[in-house]
C-alpha cells in the first residue's frame, strides 16, 4: 500500500508553539497522538512519525523553508506529490472553517510557496485551516505570528480535532468525498447572539 506524507506546517521552537502559523504542527501532533506514536528527528530536517498509512512530518526548518524537508522526505520515502497533504493556516477563510483542495496557488503563504518550488509541482493536497483576517490594519505577517485569542483558544482543540478528521478522510475516502462531508459543515462556533 502506498503511504501518504502529511506535512504539518509551522515554526519549530517553544516560542512559536501557540501561534496561528503553527496550526499545522498542532494537527500533526493530534494525528500522532491518535497513532499512539512519538515524533523522532529525521535526517531530512524534520520530526517524523511513521505509521502504517502515513509519514507524519513537522519540518524543523522555518515556515519559509518548509519545501526542503518536504522534498527530502518525499524522495526518501518515494512519495509522489499527489500523496502529499500539507496542513496550514489560511488567512482567507474564517476562523473555524476547514477546506481541502488539490493544487492551486500559494495565496501568499510562504510555506506552500517553498513546497511548490522544492517539489516543482503544485499538485499536492492542502488542508486549509481558517484563521481569518487580522483585525483593523494589523499586518498579516504579525497576525500569523501571534497566539490565538482567548475566545479562539476555547474552540481550538475541537477545530484541531476536526482538521485531523479531515486529513484521515482525505487518506481513506479521497478529495471529493471529503469536500462533500466537511465543507458544508462550516460552524458558527461563536454560537447565536446572546
């Protein structure tokens, strides 16, 4: 059976752990917990956990250089781009929304830009975890490098769990079935007005 390569995007180091930009790492950690395994440092400059169905990876390069470790892992495990799933934060969809897609542009996301360049292909799957737009005139680059807000943190474990469900659905059921199951379920997580 061909395995998948699931790359959670983020920045290594405790000071980045809670940032919006690190939601890919959070989803990878949830998938590792479900598999009952632990990440180990791999020569590809990534933390890796091998499961029966997938290679879970968290690049140890910074976000902007995610492509190098992703390409090294794809080469090492002989995984084609269409069997790669990149999990990343997405400014252009609201907080709480999850989207799956194949290929397309990088939408200004430097981690995706780096993977596309290193793989010489856009034809990999993406799990887009909505973080919403920054408030007011805040620079998007500053926004992604901040921790989730208090209200967001309340829902974060649930959303990370759903994103991990979405990744598992992509592997087991494919893109179209996953989109049909998950895209209509965008949740108004703030609930009704009080």
